[in-house]
């Protein structure tokens, strides 16, 4: 039996959930269905996200996406009836490298031009802000008090809850096994037990987007990379309000969350694939970086570890909007670890693209798949 919908969204992670909500919010008359391969929404790439939210990026595109998303998180409880626990503890970026300090300074200049109140810090400033940081070898750092973190699961449930309230439908245990066009503008989305026909399809399947797009003959340069996080007990010498701290020289980070500290980084793009098994041998690299930058954590009790995958693009920017030469097919993928923090903006822009034919809130047309063919990529420097 074939079912029909105005829009079919593939993937019920944070991106797909946001697109679904924003579409129903813009046009409640649309019939929208979200197809999720797993038993529960938000249990793929989103489930392993640490929930960071930051304005400190090196390109206007990523800064704008953060600026559009930030008000949602500040007002999330009022808008969606759920509290994601958003805390603006700030992000603190550190470096002992002259070249990377120049890069941080250039990023700060751009951020200031776009209205982001980032502060440039000397080592004494850093020690005063975060006494647990070793500063004797540092040249400088940057800090933005508007940055913070939240619970990704609550964000997904908030978007989907309002989507369902507005009449939207989510179908779980429903992987897409076929994707093709029929009679010009109509798409057929095949699943093991159902066929959906729709004039618009949004691929928001996280690290699986590339293989789903390939069913229609579309080459999407989104690649999954293994990422893992080690969780240690927070020592009393480290305050719970400490900023999320990143050593840009190694990619190491420490993210304080209640009585715990999440440690990770140093593995940005050196292990391709979606393997979700923790590699404890790789903890040595994180431990070494911890000893160098935050020795107070070296003897902290290791509570657990978890692993997942994040989707990277060649330029560390998302791929958004319509696919050239495939009318009615849209992409919302390749967030390079920034999917949760950018999800409100992504949902809004994709909804505007589908309903109005173009994104109205901010011109995101330079983030389409076409940029790779046209050679219009701009590399994001603030990644770890």
C-alpha cells in the first residue's frame, strides 16, 4: 500500500525533528511524516552528542547558525514545555602556539564584527577565570560568556512533542530501503513495510545520509567518524560552573556537567566509521592532554566512557537545502559535531526553503550541495 504526504523527512534525530516542527509551525495544513530507522527518535548520532552550544566559530556561516539558534535555547521551556537545562558557562579556547593564537585573534575579530562578545585573554586572565587550568606555557585564549551547554535528548523531544501536537506523524522502526522519483516531481520512499509518495523529501539521517542519498544516485560528501568521551568524577577543586575548556593545540576538551567532567577530543578525524565501541587504548592520548592542561583531573575517578559517530563534511559546514537536478529533494546533514547547537536554525531555514522556495530569515544558499561542485567551500577553523 502507498501512503502520501506533503513532506517525508528521513531521520528523527535533532535535525529531522527541528525541520518537522518548523514545517508544521509555518504551515499546519501540510501532512508531514518523519521516518526513523531506530525504535526511538534521537537515538542515533544525537544521542552521543555532549550538548555544547557556542558562538565562537571562524566563519560567518557557523556564527549565524549559532546566533539564530541561541534564542530558542534561552526560551525553550516557554516554547516547548520542556527544560533542556541550558547553562551559559562559556567556552574557553586556549593555545600555546603563536600560529594558533593568530588564528584565534582573527576569529575574534570576525565574531566582534557579527556582534559576538568574545574576550581575548592573557594567561593571568585565564588563571583568574579557571584556576584549574595550567597557564605557564600558554600565549592566550578566548572566552565568550554566551556559550554553554544543554541536554540534546530534551531538545529532540521538545521539537517532536510540538510537531505531534500540531498533527505531525513519526514512524519508528522504519528504515528507508529505496528512494526514487516517479512521474517527474513525485518521490517514492520505500521502507520494509510501506511506500510513501511525496513531492518533497528531506534527508536528515545523520551519518547514514550518504547511503540513503545514494539510493537515488546522489553523491553527498558526508562521512562518519568515530568519537568517544570519557567521563570522570569532578574533583572539589574544580567548580561546577567552570567553562567548557578546549586546548586548540591538541583538540582536547573538558566539559563540566554537574558532579562529572566529560573529557574528549584529540580524535577529530583520525578514525573513520560508525563503530560505537570504546577503544580504551586511546584514553592514553586524552590522559596525556589532561595532564598537560588540567592536572587536577589526572587522578579523577573514571566513571564510564561511551562512543558514537559524528558526520563530517570536507569543509566542516553543514549541507543544507535542495539538491541540484533532483527537484523536491533536500538535505539537512553534515553538521560536523554542531548538529544540536544549530538544529533550531537548520529547521527554520529548511522549512522556509520548502514552503517559500528560499530561506528568508538568513540566506543560507551558499551551504547547498552545489558548493562542492562549484568550488565555493570555506574551511571552518574552530573545530576540535
